[in-house]
């Protein structure tokens, strides 16, 4: 395992990390979480991602219970969580980044995780109804109170990130240091040219999610949605259109010879591709079985196999100039 700085920050994350979205509590409980987190940690993973909204807070509870059972030294790992959607429907408690919600929200997350602090706290989405200055001050205060060490954004526009940084700089506050964007061979918009200032000028890092495009880039949906897969779950029916898009499936099929020539699976190939981006600090992977963790970790074996010729062929398949 190799480690990368979160942009210009001193903190380092493993190139691959483990997330809990639609798995912890949704697909399994504490016993499996212990097994999967343990295997990832043994492979060198030091970053574990969560969010208040995942399984309505229960994902944090499962991860917290797993960490207690694993008993790792606190300095040996990083935990992130995210706030925005809330767990209640009150006017100040959902879909917001107001000061009251953020200050109370971090306390709830820490209680569920059984931790004194998280290493990274993200604003899970932007909130156009709350002044960014209010949000920046609240995140600064959370850090000053020792409840988080760093803060960042998730799925924010470049303009919103730059405004947050500039507000923090003008008041000498703790600045956001990291974005958590979707990023895979299909979804590259969060690294579009308008983000150049974010990553190049301000040294932002990124912890990216969905490297396999909800499983599409594994190739298992090439011939339809298999029974028992994520796409077959009624609670994820919003995925069906994505996973049956024939133009996307054609691109996945076109990648197969490239992956095979490396000796990689499509999943390993697609994860390793994400790490070609120098602004990616860590790629968040997901798993429901031990074998998936082991397979994902092997993606690291292929990071150096992406020659300029291979990258050019990939861009040709995806119509990228």
C-alpha cells in the first residue's frame, strides 16, 4: 500500500480506502464489518469513510462497534463522516449546513461512532440557503473544539469550494482541504477545468467514491442484471436505468481487452485508472464479502501499467479529447 497526502495537508491516506455506503447495516452487521475492515487494515488501508445519512445513522453505529472490537491504536487509522441530510425532518435539521445543525450533528455522529473526534468531517452537499460564511465558521469551531481534525466538501461546485476557502483565509479560519467527488471512467466532471484552481492553486485533495460506477465497471451487468446483485435490489431501483444503458455497457465491453492484457479484472483495472489522477488522494472502495476486499486491493498491482498509450486508448473508448 502507498499513501498520498490530502493535497497540501500533512495528513496521508492510503491510496485505497474502505467506505460504508449501502453496505454497513444495510447489507451486513458488526461481525462482517469487523472481518472486512480487518482485512482492509491488514492490507494497509488506514482510511474508513462513513456518513450520518448512511442507513439513517446506523452505519456509524456499526463502524463504531467494529472499531471498538478491533481495538486498533487510534493514531493508526482515519475515520471520516459527513453531515447534510440529517436524521430528522425539522426545518433546521435536514438538508442544511446551518450552524445549529452542524454543531449538534457532529455530537450525534461521535456518539454513534463511539469516538472523541473524527479525522475528517465533510459537508455532504452544499446548501444554497445558508451563507457559506456561516458554514465555514461552524466547521472552524468544530475543529477548534477538537471534534474533527480537518474538514472538507462533497459534491460541491468549484465556485462554492473557492468561496469557502476565501472566506476562511480572510478570517484566518481552518480551511477545507479535501473534496469527496464521484469519480470513475464515466463520471469525471468533478475534475473538469473549472476545478483547476481548487486542486492546483489551493492544493485541495480528494477522496473519490463510486470507482466502479455502482458495479457497472465490473462487467457483471453486461448481459443484464444478475439475480441477487445490487441492481436486483428493489431499494436500488433507481440504478436500473444506469446498469442497463447499452451505450455504457458497450464501453465496458471495449475495456475488457485492455484489462485482460494487463492481467487485471475489469474492477481492478477501473480502480487503478482512478489512481492515475494526481489529485486523487484515496479511492473509496466498497465490499460485502472478504473476497471483494482482497480483489479490490490487488488493483494496486496495476497502477503502473497504465502507459500513455493505454490511457489514450481508454479516452478514445469514452470519447474524451
